[in-house]
C-alpha cells in the first residue's frame, strides 16, 4: 500500500509538470481572457441557435448518441475521480504546517508563495477549469438528441455558462475555498457521470434521486464553509477573492433555488413516474 501511495503521490503531486505548475496570464493554456470569451460565446451561439432553429437541426441515431454519451460520461467520471484524489493530495502537500486550519478556509491577502496560483493545488484547479469547457459537450449531446426541447433547460445553460467564468476568476484572484469547491463538485460529478454512463449503456440505476440530492448537498456544504471564511476575513488581514466569493454566493443561491424547484417538480409531484428516466445534465 505504501508503494501504491508513493506512486500515486508522484504522478498526481510530485511530477514536475504538476509540482512546477504556474498560472501565467495569457501564457498558460486557457488563461487568456480571449480563450474564455471565445469558448463561452461559441457555446452560447450554438445553444441559442438550437432554440431558434430547432426543427432544422439534425439528430443523431439513438444508438450512436448512446455510445458517444457513454464514452463522454465515462471520461468525465474518471477525470472527476482523478481530480478528487489529485487536489486532495495537493492540498495536504501544499498547506502550511502553521495555522493550516485557517489556510484551508482563507488564503491570506499577501504575497506568500503558498497562496500564489502555482504548484500542485492550482494545477488541479486549472485542470478542473478546463474540464468545465469539456462539459460543454453535455449540451451538444442534448442538442443532437430528439428530446432537446424538453431537456435543454435554463438551469442547464445558465450553469454551464457561468461555471467556467467563475473558475477562471477563481484562479485569477486566488479565491479562498476554491480547492474545497473543486473537491466537493468533482465528488458530485463522479456520482452523476457514473449514472449517465450506466443509463447510456442500457442499465437502470436505482439511485437517480441520489444525483439530485448530491447536487443540492454540495451547495449546502458551501454555505456551511462560508461563515468560517468570513470569520477569518474580518478578524485577520483578509482572505483572497472575497469580492468573487460574494458573486459566488448569489450564483450558488440561485442554483440552489433552481435545483429545489427541479427536485419538487420531479420528486414531489411525479413520484409515480419512472424514476430511471434520464435527468437533465445540470451540474
């Protein structure tokens, strides 16, 4: 077991590509504002086009669509699992021995190299940001399906548009709690994409409701962590990314309300319907 841990730690934390990672604005892949703006603009253009010309767009045969969905979901499930392990090990490796409890919730507002956007932890946060771009394929698959008018919801598009932007700003501002967000959200995605994968290969998982439960719980956990960050922010020299945290709170509150509405509509009023029908890809 010790050899396994050593090998995993090397490949996910100590490897030079990871340990020497630096976020350099405009140089690191995906770090330019142009990349982000272009990615989101293309995504919104294709999505809005599908609403406007829905009847003119082609659909993929169900067999091919299921195969692509299965591969896509399996990749994101495994990627999410790797991010959980990598980011968790990186946090343990990178956090200071002194005052580590504070650091977990609050990156100090200073020039300390521990909280610069570099090293293993920010490598995995950057990796997480790029995975949000990859998740645009979720929407493309919905657009190419026959049920796009039913499944392409405001919640889905709103979430997929905003999260890459907030991830980008989170790295840029070294936002406190961002590593916690990555680990929690990646954990939810392991469950969610495992469910989508099983659906795509014709299985009928019994735990559809668990996916939505996990999505709601992640927001609650974020709200629980926030008061601790606020305590450190107002009792010390401050926490990095406080302004962005305020934006996040508004965004997460809106998502929580939308998810609760989705939960109510699907489980509160339709308990008699098939529990294994495909749910919307929202988080």
